[in-house]
């Protein structure tokens, strides 16, 4: 059977768009997990890249083979019925937390880059998300297929400009002293676990709709490669920024410094990436909650946004620095089982 390369690219775009959320696109997540550790962070990125390629593809192929239509069914397959139910409750809270981080990130862009009140940015994002949610999975495909190639292009452009800067090699190879430097050993695993654990809310239903194994496999591989490329290029760019931990949106600060002519376009792309992650996670949450709550989809989506809105009012960098590492450690069990369990026939 031939691979449907168009569908594979769409799957890859959804994979990237789901993972490249508020923390990833703004650079804040990459700083937290990798760039603040200097060259050791780069080594961790290479390991994470391999895991995202291999296990992202395996996650979607497994979901399609067993016919899982939601992450609840997928987790029950991995963990068994009873432990799977407990994991699904944890996932529900994690996805709500991540949606809140995304909305907070959108608000931070409005506040830090546009000088507009954070609350307005959050409300605008919720309103736009409603429109796309009404279209369904086709709307998610359409937004990701447009935004993801733009994000990759700008990441590569910033990397090239950073490499041309003086003292690049010294900055790239520098290993700063950080009190929690031991985390570089577990970061590739916790980071990959976090992103795969959360992305399953979108990737499982997407894989179940595509069904073709070869297409899904290549979609996962292409998506993982693209994520690795963005991680590497973003890290190379971020290590050139002094005091990189002091910024909420460090990628935007770098763009303003070295390519100011493209600054506003880049801000729109960062916002687009946050937006794709919001709708992707809400789509997965709505699918899941519908199994427990016999209400129309629009009511469930309203409930999701109401809960995440109040959480998102907390400072963006504070939310990310506490919730993401915590969710990464929680997701490690899911990650280990996905790795060890053989692909079903």
C-alpha cells in the first residue's frame, strides 16, 4: 500500500502544532527544559528529538491499530481498565492546566509585546477558538497546515542569523552553573513524556480517522523531525540572549533585536502556534468529557474555557515553570509503558 504523503504531512502538521504550544513557541518552555543548561541542554534536545520521532509515530500507529477514538481508550489499552481510569482523571486535570498555560501565554503576548491588557488577549483567544471548534477537526487541520511551516521557516531564519553573530561558538559551547543541573539527565525523558502524554488527546482521534498505518507512521516521523529541527534552531537562537530566563517571551525579544523588520509577522506566528495548541487541547478534552457528561459539545467547550480562564489569570512564566515539569514527571509512567509495549498486530 502506498503512503498518502498529503495526509502524512497533515498528521505531521497537527503533531507539531499540538506540541508547539505557548511555552514552545515563545521559547519559555525551551529555556526551562534545555537552554538554561547551555551545551548540556543541546545534548538533551538531540535525545528528546529521537524519542519524539520514535514514540510519537508508535503512539499514533498503536491508536489506529486498536481503534482508539479517545485518549481514554488508549490509556485503558496501555494500563488496563482500572489503572487506566485513574490515569485518565490525571490527564483531564493536566490538559486543563495546559490549556490554562496556553491562554496565559496568549495574554502575555498581548501584554508584553502589544501593550494590551492580558485579559483582553485571553478573551480574544477564547472567542477565536470557539469559531474553529465549530468547524471541527477540519478546522484544526487547516490552521496547523498554515501555521506550522511558517513557524519552522522563522525558527531556521533566526538560527542562521544567530550563527552569524560574534561569539556564537563560545555561547553555544558554554555550560553555565545552575543549582539543578542534574535535571539534564532526566530532561529528555520528562520533556518527551510531557509532550507525548498531552498530545495524545489530539493524536489519538486524528490517527483513528486516518487509519492507514504507513501514512500514520510517516506522519509521526515527519512531525518528530520537524519538532527536533525547531528545538535545535530555537536553542541555538536562545543561547545568544543574555539573561534569557528573565523574559516571558524570549523568542520575540531576539527577533526584535536581530530582525526587527519581521518582528510583527513573527508575533502573529507565535500567537498562531499558541492558538493551534489551545484548539487542539480543547478538542481532545471535549471528546473526553462527552463520555462522562451527556450535554451538547458547545456547553462542554464553554465549561472548559470557563475553568481554564480563571487559572490562566496567574502569571504565565509562573504557571509554566511549575506545571510543565510536574506534568512531565507524572507522564513518565505513560512514556515507559508506551516505549516497552510492543506494537499490536
